[in-house]
């Protein structure tokens, strides 16, 4: 009974203040977005926005934890006596360099079993078809190959340009373009579309 009353008095006496601030990386060059800002005792919190800014109400004496994957956790203790109703904070978070152990992925449980499987393999059973190396077959495969890096880049850039154009207005419709119709009529008069066969 007495502990409940003392806890109730403690929460009533502690003033609630607005804690806000900006979270930067270790060299203070850029903001860190998505940092978890929470009070473990109360089970409530928030996260920093795209500019590294956060704001949340806390009570005097609360411990505020800042956590982010790849950065070291930091704790800020709210002072017991705060003169104003707000606190501002600029926090820099250092990188947490964790060296993970090496993981070897093998289809066999042990290295010895893998070696035995390799030694037991009969290479003569694997057929080697020399016809697959004929120039006609290689040419057909080259025609069916996916696009090169240059073609992929050009396609990506044209898609980006199309998205940029879509942002500022509707796409142009070639059938309603008078200049395209004029070019089409000129090409008919020149005979570009005539089939000589």
C-alpha cells in the first residue's frame, strides 16, 4: 500500500518535458534516419525522421535509449530538475563494428565427405557434345542472350526520364501530334513507304 502511494507521488512530482533533437553520424556530416528512440521503463518511444529529427514527451529522470542497426546504442538520462518544458539534444552515434565469424556453406556435412564424393565421381560419364561449339549454334545463343550492361543502362535511363516526364504532365500521344502527322505525310509523298518488290 505504501509503495503504491510512493510510486504515485513520484510520478505526480516528476515533470513531463518535450525531448527533441537531431541524430547525426559519427563525423557529424549527415543525419541518421530511422533511429529507435524509446524509454525502456515506460515501453514507449518514437523514431527519427529522414532528417534525423525526433521529438517525444519524457519525464524527469527517465533514461532514453537510442538504437540503430550498425551503430552503438546510446543512453541519455533526462535531468531531475529541468527549468523549461523542453529539452534539445544533438546526438552523434558511432559505428558499431561487429566482426562476424566466417560461415562456410557446403552441401556436405564434413569436408571429408565432400572430398570422397568428388573422388568417386566418374568424369567419363559426363557427355561432351562438340556440336554445341559450332559457329551456327554459338550465333543462335548470342542472339538469345540477355541485354548487355550498356543496353541495361540505356533502358534504365530512358525509364527514369519517362518517370521524370510523367511527374510534370501527361505523356504525349503521337497520334495527336500534328508534327508527327506532317512527317508521315511527307514520307508518303517521298515514297519512303513504297514497297519496290
